């Protein structure tokens, strides 16, 4: 019974680097990640990625969805949705399918809104529009 609870907590958990902590290295995860400290390295997750107001990333981010409230120096690739909150400060290129930029967010770089998460999406849509499969 104790093991089942431990496994459940781990599989549904959120990886977190707290304020006041600096992590140097790359992170690869299948679950959500929240950074409130400093990360010097690249991140790749199949889940949601959050950079808190005190968070600072020096590296590239690849994720499904992201909420950026802090500072990022690097490329961000979100296969679905990217939200730049009012306190966000980004220096780097952005690639995502959908974006929300709140008033006050700062961004220096290129923005590419595409079907980045599914390269076949635009092909499927074109085939559907043409009556093909």
C-alpha cells in the first residue's frame, strides 16, 4: 500500500527547482516542471513547463505547454501553447502553435507560430480541404 502511494505521487508529481537554487545541467522529463531558481542548461519535457517570477533559464526549452513569468535566455519550442505573462523577459526565438502575450511581457527574438507539435497537421488540413485522405 505504501509503495502504491509513493509511485502515484512520483508519476503525478511536478519537478521543481526552488528559488535560491542553481542547477547546472540538462533536464529530460515526462512530467511537468517548474523553475523558480536558476537553471543553466536545456530542458525537454512532454508536460507543462513553468518559469516562475524568480526563475531564470539560460538554455533552450522544449515542451508541450509553457507559462513564462520569469527570465529566459534561449529558444522556447512549445508543441501546443505558450503564455508569456506580464513579468516575462525573454531573449530568444519562440516556436509554438498558439501564443498569449500579456501586456508588460518583454520579448526579443523571432516568433514562429506553426504546427510545430505535429508537422502532419497542416498536411492533413490541406488534404481534408481538398477532399483527400
